[in-house]
C-alpha cells in the first residue's frame, strides 16, 4: 500500500481526464474467460477542479462517452466518435444506444463494423482511470469496481502510477489492467470492502434540534440535498442510502469503578432477547468506547439482577427507559473513502411525559479499503460534513446547536428536572 494521498494535490483548477474501462469479468474473478472479448476504453467527461479520489461513483448519466478505443489481441483501434456523448452503462449492462454505436462504428477509412462479438455481453465496467497533469508530474489513479447497484457502480482506488504526459490511453489501460491485483480481495468481495479505523470507539458529533421539526421530514430533505450535489465531495452510500431504526431501551448509569464509568443499556429485540450496549466515558466527548453483547436473555426483565450476576464489579444507577426512533442518511466521502451516518433521532421518555430530545448525529462508520487508506482525515471530514448539515438545516429554517450532549446526560437531566409521573388509581 502506498503512502496516504492527501485530499488535495494543490491543483484543483486543472481538469482530471477520466476513462471508463470495460473488460471481461474474468479479469477480476476466477472464471473462464470469454473468447474474443475485447477491452473498451471509453472517454468520459473530464472532472473540473478534481483532486485525488479514494472512490468514484458512476450513475448512468455519468457514463456518457465521447470516444472509444478498442483493445483486442494486443492491437488498439480508435472508433469514430459518436455524434454526441452517449450514456454507456447502467447496472445490468450496456445501454441500447451504446450497444448500437459499438456494433456500427468503424474506422474513418472503411466504416466496417468492428464490434459484432457475442463476447460483448461478457464485459463489465471494471476500471476508472483518473489522469492528473500538473507542472510537477503526470499520474493516473486506478480505481477498480467495488460495488454494483441498480443506482450505479462504485469504484475504489487500488494504485496509481506516474507516466509521460504524452502516453497513449491504450498504454495507460494496459498498465492499469496489469495492476488490478492490488487490493483485489478488498474490492471483489462484498463484505471485505470496508474497515473500521478505530475499532471499539464511537466517533460522533451532534446537533441539537432546537425546533420541534419532523425528523422524517428533515431526513428526507437531507437525503435529497446529498443526491442533488449540495454536499460537495459526499455521495449517499450505494445500496445503503437510508436506514430506519426503532429502539425500546432500558438504561443504567455506571458510577464505578472509574475505568468503567458510563452507560449500559438493554435494547429490546423482536425475539424477546436484548442487545446489551456498553459505553465507557467519564464525560461527553467526540470519542467514546463502545461495545455490544448480542442475544442476551433477561428472565422476567430483571435487568438489575442480570447486571448483579454478570457485572458484579459495577456500581449502577437505574435511569428512565426511553423510546428512540432514528433515520440514517448514510454517506461517504469520495476523497477519503470514509463513510458516515447522518442520523436524525427522536427520544421520548414515557415515565417523564413531555421530555423529548431531537438530535442529528454525524457518526463515523467505516472506511472503504483503498490505496493510501488512513485515519488522519476522519475528524476533518466529519467536521466538514457537520458544517454542511448545519448549513442545510439553516436553509430549511431549522435552528441547531452543535454539541456533544449524550443520551446519558439527557436522562440525568430528566431525573434532575422532575420525578417520574405516576398513574393515579
């Protein structure tokens, strides 16, 4: 793995040349190759003012092609360009318009069909090449297909190499194809595509919502804003764009020993068991130690008895139970590969009617495996995301307050402010 690339190479005013490479899926996976299948190198629109990219996500409209080079049996041939750029790829294959172009396009000399191969259906969108030319150097980033969804295709950077500014695209494609074994099992296996940089640590910034707004409404508005490009450098996580949650949670504050101070919660599961959520933090902070125990059985909902048996060293205090609804818009940074949740939640406390907490939490989730991967940009990217969320909320007329205010602090405040309500017989 090479040294971590920075979010900027200092030349954001220089367009980045981009090419999409279609190749037999057998190039990435252990399967029999299709005889006669070509390699297509398609020129995409340049990216204006782009820096290095850990990931790139191509929707159908972003695959518009203005020129195509065909590599077959070691030879390279440039096709006559389409009259106007053609959208080339949607998740399940080539667009009909692009297929028609491939079957009919020829060289200017003879105009004979050059791609009638049955092997065309064996091709997939495997690579994105991003070529940067600066006064100091010319280099190409190689991004390999890492996720295919109906909404588009995600590519992850696996390597980069320097070359002459006059290098032909066929030469660059051949070098890139030879380098695709880099990080290959992090891009061709779905559940190895990401890693948590600080295992066991929750990293979370919060915004208190000071207006009584609908958390569903603001979540949908936020999702739409990211999709429209109002969050520069962030996209929704392909195939994991929105997640919905509901928790019934029974809470205990851990008072001692000092190294265990924090919060233990029992989250009810539909099967009658509980997930035990354990957080250790002496004060509200950006980072808190967090762990989970799944499939916990608590006979008769005797939570105190369970803790006394399983955690006899802890001194705990029972706090009110609450209901929590949460809608997450999950995003990732194209520059760093870090994935975050924009998590809008509402907490109500049945025993303290009228007590309610609404927050938006920006939580670090994971990082896409890529060349140059590192953890040094997590905080700066989270801060940038938080600022974008603040800006969007303000544009919607919603007043927010940046904070680290935890659910534990909220429950303490509930207890201090008023005793639990009782039902009159």
